[in-house]
């Protein structure tokens, strides 16, 4: 979501600050200096350790049938052999573990390595990593050596990556800055760190710099030049001469990439003068190929190579295919404009855009099998520097790889019948995908999202341009550094089904529906079905309370659509599994009604299964829970505390079983509206999720 994010008002006057709020100010550099974690034995004695393959840092058996089917296998560095230091798991924002997959990673000093065993044959790796920023911002570069070993001896040539922190490390308050020494961007905003509004506080508090470091990770892909066999080991070494004081490795994805695809009956961009070396501007040649293909009723073919494009290529009624997203790369730089455009853009950059709605939109556009690599390192919300944008009716995007743009795909409708499928969207400054304003009958299915700077997948419906009948199905969203994995802001007949969301960090959680940002009311049915959220239920740093792995927020109006949450699993939630909340200042104006939770599994909560901070009601049926850290239902209602009980009613549909440290989570004594309000009970960390 790239609109201005409102700051929540203070929680009720009875609020008390938890120790986590103070820890939130600790920087990741300080954490690294603490020497947290332990070094593991290396696998260099000729006996390779068994690989530990995970999905979202979980045993894959726990998420069968959920999330995207991807061609790679994930291995977490903390499970691999290393001479480095395993960073202790931590969910405190502004630390390196909190933004790591699984909330842990491995830190390498110069000369140290981490080594992964291939579970299957592979010829390519993706490395997710972090290295320090420059002292004044802007990033540094540092080498990483990649070698493959068999029975303890190196096989194949050594490979090298040049890591960069140019696209990571943001600081301060929304919309953030690249300057680690910047003063507060909004001194008139409430700060958790001082329990104050700095501009209204005398004496003004001293704010430690860098303030709120975030977006710390990046990733790079590497073709190994040959196929290695299962059991070989891939060693990542921070060489002794590296200029990076530390190199943190989060995970490695290994893959056997198919050979490039060739398309003979097509308008090959090379025939129109495109330079595949990335030295000369290829945009005019690609546009000539598009114009010819439209006349000749042919697809456009982008062969293997790097094609330099520093602006938007406008597409309509055309199919554009690459050789595969490992082989065909459309790469561009962010370019400042001589003067702002009418939409407020101050930069342009690489992207494929349909015509805007006011210009009639575009239709019948089909993009597939190439990568778009941008150059966006700062967040300017008025800039149109997204990989794909505009309006694309009756169109498809498949098997792309999108990185280092502001938003992977941002659509301003009205538009209809769009499909995004099997696409990897990583390292975005803001969202991965946003269906904004009048997008209808459209689907995002089977996509993999990691390291967004805002909501991973979002729908944002606005008055007069209602989103309707859209679906997010079988996607994986990991490690959004701000906001939610999947967020729905208004709309009619919306479906979120079969997704896997992991490791949200702050000011959001796994799954979210909110009447916010001027959104339309929810209408028809809002369905969350068969999703899994792992390590969600984050601490909201402004409210200083724990959110739910799924949370509904009635900020600007009631939420009273037919809400159906069915078959979801909420695993290892930091605080609550389910939350329904109204802004405290609007607690007597808005409510959440007509919510139904059925066939839910809750495996581990730091606090409650349900936190109700609103008026309204919800029905629960066959909601099974275990390892619940506090009383099962935190029912505060609208905080008026009437003698008749809470303004929120918890209705029993039957079959609600299990509990935790305080007994059954769903007790008759709590129903229907017993006040059990304790927003900040002690957090009891649950055990790791396991088969039910």
C-alpha cells in the first residue's frame, strides 16, 4: 500500500509500555556485536551434512497444498554447516533476525563460510543476504565466493558474487530515507521510543541514530555454469579481504534451471536493433518490434541477453516472450525528470505499462518469461517507477522475475480480467502487487513474494471504482518489512485462498482486511480460506499491542460484509492468532459484525487466540488451538466496560477445542460477552509448530 500510512492514535489511557518497545530501538549492528548464537561445526571433513529443506522456514509437510509451487528448494542458513555465528532468533523490529526468514540467519566475519548440501541436482542458486550500509548511506559492495565441493574437494570453477547494500537499508519514519544520520522526518508524530511527541516535549528527547533501520536484506541469483548433483555442497565464503565487516546469509534457494526457450516465429528484437549486451538503449528497438508484431499478428521475442531500458514501454494488444527469466533481463536505471509529470512523478524507470484509464487503457497484453531489474533505492510514492503498471484488461503476466522497482505491479483501474501467475517479485521498496481502484474479475495465483517494503499483495478499492470478484490464490509471501503479507482494503466478493504468509515485521501482520485509506465498504462475501500464516501476530509499535496473524480493522467505517474465515492455520503467532479492532477514538462509532471462523487450527500463540477490541460479534466453529500463551479470549469490546458485559459477542458454533497455559481457550464462562480485557499479558513463546 503506497498511500500515506496514518499513525494509529494512542491506545486506551490504561496502557502500559512493554519492554519490547524499548528493545525496538536497538539497531541490528548492536545485535551483531553481541555475538548472539553459536557456531556450528563445518562440513569440510568429506562428510556433507544432510540438507534441511524448508518452506518459509517450516517443515514442508506443515504447509502442503498451500502457497506457490516454486521450482527452487529453500534452505535456511541457520540449519547449514558454518564457521560463522548463528544469530539468535529475534522478532524485535529493526534487527537483522527480525527481517530474516524464520527470524534467524548466519553472520560471517571475513574468512568464514556457510555451506549447504544440495538436496537435488542444481545449476543455479539465489542467495538472500545483508551487508552493512555506507556510513553516510547509499550502500557498499563486497565480494562473496561461491564454490561447490564433493567429498570434501572442490569441483567446478569458483564463482563470485558482488554483493551490494545499495538497495537495502532505509531509515527513520515513513516514507523513510536513505540517510542514516537524518533527523526525524516527522517530529510531530508519536514515538514509541520516548512515549512522546518529540516536537511537543521539553526538553526534546535525544533520538539515537541511525533511527529505525529497516529493509536490511537483498538477494542475488547466480547460474553456476554446470549442473551439480545431489549431495554436493555449495559453500558461501566471505573472503578474507572483504571490506564488509560482516556478511549475513539468510538462506539459499537452489534450482535446476531449464535451458533457454527460443521462439522462431516471432518479431525478434535483435532484428530491430536491440543490443543484448546492456550497453546501448534497447527501448526504441523493442518498440519497433512491438509495432511490427502488431501489424503482422506475431509475438515479440526477447532472446537471452541484457536489454537496457530506462523508461516505460507502453504495451497494448501484444504478446512479449523471453527466453526465461534467468536468461532475458530487462534492466534499467531510475532517471530524474526535468520537471514533474502531472501525476507527480519526479523519476522514470524501467517498466512495461498499459495505457492509463483516462487514455482508454490497454487490452490483450501477455508478458512472460523474462526479468525486470530496476534501480529504485528510495521511496517516493508519487513516482511511477513500477515494473508493470497502467491498465491491462484481458491480459496475463506469467513467469516473470521482478526486483528493485518501487512496486512490482500497480494497477489503477478500472480494468477487468487480469491474471498474474507463477511470477517472482522480490526486493520492492513498496508493494509487490496492488489492485487499485476498480479492478474486477482478476486473479493473482501461484506467485512468490519476498522482502517487500509494504503490503505484499494488496487490493485497494476506492469510492466510485469498486474492486469486485478478485482472488489471491496459492501465493507465498515472505518477510514484508512493513505492513501485511496480504491486505484487502474494501471491495465486493473478494477471495484470499490457499496462501502461505510468513514473517511480517511491523505495523501489520499476515492477513488483513481494513476500512482504511478512504476505501470502499466491504460488500458481498469476504472469504479467507485455507491460508497459513507462520510467525505472524506482530507487535504494533504505535499501539504497543500485539496484532493477530489475521486482523480486521474498522478505522473509517463498519465492517459488516459476510466475512468467512475457513480452514486457515495460524502457526507460532508472536501475539494473537485472530484480532478484530476499531480505532480507540472511533470505538463508539464503528463495529465489526457478521464474522464467521470455522475449521481453524491455531498452533502456538504468545498471548491469545482471539483479541476483540471493537463492538460487534463473531461466530466460532471447530476452532482448535494448542500452546496458547494467555487467556484464550482477550475481550475488551469498545472499552466502555458496561456492567452488562463487553460490546463484542463471541458466539459458539460448537467444536471449539484445545488451549494452553490457562486452560481451554474457549470456555463457557467467557461467552457470549464476558469482559476478559488484558491487552498486554506476559508473552509465552510457544514451541515450534508440528504436525497436528
